[in-house]
C-alpha cells in the first residue's frame, strides 16, 4: 500500500537511516491506517527474545525488597547482554500464570522470574508448559529441578532470634507474610531452630501481607494479657506500622517492646526510634537474578539447573531494640 519494498518498510518502521522523510511518513501513515503493530513472535524468530519476563502481584515485594529497586539492579546487570526486563503488575497468581501462557505463545521471552513462590505454585507448571524457563526466587532448596536464587532466610531469622535472646527477651512474636508463601515457612523455621532450647516462647502470627494486616496483628499481640517483649515483622512498612501501634497503645519502643524489621530501607533509618533491621536484598537480589538468568540462557541441553545461593547480611542494630528487664 505504501508502494515500497518490505525492506524500506522495515527501515521506516524501525527509524533507521536510508529512508527519506517523505517515504517514512508515508509508511507510518499506511501502518496507522491499517492498525498494524509489530509481531513479537516474528521478531523473536529472527533475533531471539530480548526480554526477561517478570510478573509481580500488586502490593507484593520481591523477597521483602521494593520491586523497582530490585529491577534496577537486575536491568543494570542484564544490559551488557542486550536484555531488558518486561515488568508487569498483575492482580494475583492466576493472572500471572495466564500472562506466562501468552508470553509463551507470543515467544515474547525465553526466561521468566517467579518471585514470592507459594506452596504448589501454579506459575511453575504453567511457565514450563508454555515453553518458558522459570527462574524461581525463594528459600534454600526451593523448586528442585528449576533454576533459582536461593535466599537463606532460615539462617537470617535464626540470627535475629539469637540476637533478641542475647538481650534477655523470652517472648518473641513474628508478624509474618501469608502462610502459603515458602519464605514465611523458612523464616519460621529459622526462629524455631534458634529457640528450641525452650528458654524463649515463640508466637507466629501470619497476615495477608498488607500494612493494615500487620497493624491489626501487632495490636492484638500488644494488648493481650501476656504480650511479647519483642516483635519481628516481615518488611520495613510492616515494622513501621508496629511502631505506630505501640505508640498508640501507650508502649515505649524499645523499653516496653523491641521491634525488628525483616528488610531495611531508608524509612527504617528515618523512623523514631530507628528500626533494627535485616539488610535490604534489593541490589544483591537483582545481581543474583541476572546471574541465574544468564546462566540459564547459556546452559546447554542436559546441564543441571542454575542455582544461585544468596546469603542475607548482618543485622543493623538501631534504637528499636534494647535489653529486656525481667
């Protein structure tokens, strides 16, 4: 319809040199009249998929770290390979699985990152069935047989429990993410492993993972007859909610109750008192994901899946924790 060759059309649509302004405008006008859009599958057949898929459920973090902070580090490491990150926010796990089906059919990407893995997670089966290669983010030994970044949450939370016990705390509560997430179980295992001698009473309170859920759980803990002397919360914003609840119930942090955040952020450092926190995994997780993805893309048929271990760094001790007087 534009009266030119397919090569000229390609040059015009991709804004490449060698096409006059008038011809480019004519090609673009015809494409617009036809409602034409580039076909990702056709492009990938020639050049290979140029993006890594990442579908995040709205309101969730990436293993406790802000999504965009992780993606920034991830993208930076992928850039030398000419790869990008196709980031989508979806309503729930089922919507993510449906997106994987579409990505597989369109050959939009070869590898997808599956974060915040659940028990019997449908996304893993759907991604594999769609011809995609999933890279899973989860605790140690998550999804055997698949590529993964294995975060050692169990060890990190064991260290938190030992630290609090060393301060004399004998009643510790964990305000956790939902119970269907494998990370929640790993955090609980770490706390229990470090308190199994019976000197510390441990209470696990799962939530829906929201700030409101964390606030409600903390309020119930701090107003019960025998309240915990220390509360550990899965994320920075959940810990900030706990500070607010303690203040509203007339308790002084850290003298009446100590508070620990499961992931650090600038909000933790600016809070009053500043929050004792496990480090944010944003940069480390983004870099580990890039190693897992590129290793998966480079692997030959029959190679074992790429497994990248990721340790959680040292606890940052700040003003929200103190020795407990008995």
